[in-house]
C-alpha cells in the first residue's frame, strides 16, 4: 500500500469502529451515512484511476455537507487556520502593511501606523524589489505576503524603490501585528466625541475603553457618537463588555437559544459603567451585522441611545467552533441571539434551505416588542433606526477607477510632484488643475464601465420582442448615438465623487486610515444629524422615551 494512504486506512478502521458504536447508541441514519462517507473516501483514495489528494477529498466532502445550511457554517482546513485566527483576533505575525499588485511588482498599499514597516520608512507606492535577497519581480501579492509574514521576533530583509527613485534596504523585525478595531476617536463638535468601531475582534473592548478614557481626559464629554456603519461583527462577548460601559452592572443585554441546553445562555454586563448617563447616538447601515447589531439593538431596547442610519443587516445567528483534529475546525451555527426586548433580528430563514427555499420573514409574521420605556420595536430582520436616512453611495464609475488602481497610480504621481507636502487633514482637496492633470492621466486608460442609462437601454432592447423592436429600433439607435458614456465625459459627470476618492488616497499617505476618517467627518450627513440630536436634549429625550420605531 502507498505509504501516503496508510494513515487514511488506519483512520478509516478507527472511524468505522467509532461509527458502529455511535450508530448503536444514537441515531441510526446519522451513523449509517457517516459510514458511507468514510467508505467512499477510502475507495476513492485507494482505487480511483488517478492519484487523488485525501485533503482535497475531505474539503470537498465538508463543503458538500454544509452547502445546504447557512453561509456561516463552514469547515476550516489546516491551511485556513491562520486566516481564521486573523479574522477572530485581528492579529498576525508580520511587518504590518497592505500590498497591491502593479505590473511586474508588488507595491506597498498602506503601512499601518506605528507598525514595523512604518517605522522602517516604507511608504505607500514603494516598489518591493527583493525579499531576503530574492528578486521579487514577477511575485504575486500572495507570494510576497507569505514571505513578509512570519514568527514575531524573526527578521526579514526588504529592498524597496521609493517613488522618487531612491532605493532602500531595510532589515525589519516582525511583530505581532494587531489590526485596530477602533481606528479613530476624536471630536466632531464642542463636547461631542466620535468613535469609529470597525470590527469585534479579540480585545476590541480594551480599545474602545481606551478611546473613551482618552476623550474624557481631553475635555468634557456632553455626548458621544458610536459609528458602527459597515461593522460586520465578530466576537459576541466583546459586545457584552462594550455595553457594560454604558448600562448598569447586571443588565441583561443578549441571550442565546439553540437546540442544545449548552446553547441557552443569558449574558449580563459585569462591570460598573463608565458613562452611565451620557447621551449616545449610534450610527448603523445595511452592513452593520452580528455583534454590531447586538450593541446597537441593546442600546435601543434599553432606551439608552438614538439610532441613526439605515436598517441593519439582520444577522441573529451565533457561531461556535469545534475542533476536528489535525489542526482543523468546524465553525457552525449553534443558536440564535435575542436582544433585551426579546426580539431576534435574524432576517433570513435558512431552515428550509435544503429544499431551496431561503426566505425572509414575511410581514404577517413580524412581531411587536417593547423597549424598557414602552416604545414599540419590531423583529423581522435587522435593527430599524429611530431616525432613518437615505444611504449615500459612491458612483460605480469612481469605484471602478479605484478597483483598477488608477486612483492609487495617480496618487503616486501626485506625491512625486509634491515631495514633502504638508496638508490639513480635515480640509485638504486637490485643485482644479490637479483634476485636469488626472483627466489627462486617464486619456490612454481603458475603463470597463457602462452608465446606468446604457445598461438600462441594453436591457430594454433585450426585453423587447422582435415586432416591437422593429418599431422602436430607430428610436433606440438615436438614443444610443446621443448617449455619451466615454471616460472623459464620466470624469465630468462624477467629478465630485472622483475628487473625493483621490483626496482620500492622498490623505491616507499623510494621515493613515485615521486621517481618512477624520477627513470625511465634516461632510458626513449622518454625523451632522447626530450632532444636531445631541445638541437638542428635548428631542433626544423625546425619541428615547416616546418615539416608536417604524416597522419598515
């Protein structure tokens, strides 16, 4: 027998014995199917005409087993454990820089502030020429990333070419890089603080607590804005600890309930609050999910904050991890969570997904609940804000320019032309001449973009039957001929949004991610609305004591 498959055969015998015992003591159908799976993997591994990889067989089988369940239940193989750790802890061993591909080289896209890469002098736009003496020309971002990451304390030699053409070789000591969960905290008005919280990774409570304490030391806090827009959530326990800063000790803030007794738990705050009475506004949008919804929903149910924005995502499912051996893991949904009013905010019902019937909660099944003050709130998917606002979207054209690297490429050119420039983070904007330079820069670039008008026209032409199209053909052709959809026209049509995207890239080079956030605040309509509410105690009190939330 091929030595490669001896462990598989041995494991199969052990598994078969275990399955026999399991089937005798528990569900026969489950035991039977487990045995079939093991037998099938053994036969494929040993007798298929070509050699197969047992690891790939396992990954394929695991993917098939969870394919009809919810999208949060997944098998994590050994090679995926590092990414899973980064996702849950926000930490990894490396030099602390984002990278991007441009032509034959990988470049520095963003060094984290205070990281080894930053302290070594690496800048946005630096071309990575070599790593540990090995020529990096032709390397992919994955190849560069794997060489830059490593055990904290180890060293890596990186040779780069700066935007001004000079070269640098830096011996960088890798560290445990912690991606900040709270990338910015500051002031948006007299006495009104603002904290951006981007994810619920391990330790984010300590970051939030430190941000609050810093603001309290800097001045008198009269109100606080917590920004959970586009926060996809993470560790539920971190949400419970964060809520403990704002509500009395011992307050129930979330409970969970699943099939097993272990899944039925009630979570209460266990610390004395540091800001028990401070007026709060929480910002949410359609990408605020999971633990972010626990914080926002609990503060709403306890009448402890005013929520502003759009209905949140609606992820009311709890995941747990189960080790499977050999450094692999199963992440599976074990329960639903319920916020203090008793409502579950899960938007999609996956219980019938095996029949292909994934459903949202129908209006007829939406239930009414009450906040602590008696205000009406509803389940049925997501947290509905107290004050609803329309989302502000960046144009697809501006996003396309950014995704294709044209914004960053122009940012490199701008930096070369303006060496040593000092800017005001809050007020910076490129000039009209700078934008004219960008339009010139884009003249020979191909942008795969179609306007909404052209897309609608194509859909209309496709939908029209032959007889109708014959009657309308001349009109369609006339509209299409008059439709201007070239890059230069779009640069004028979406001028303000493209300028904003360029400004963010340049501000990033001077103020890191925190600078980009600070730059956006003066014109953020939802932040401005939050400031108005916090400056109006009567309206704040009316909302948190009297106003029901809208059902839709």
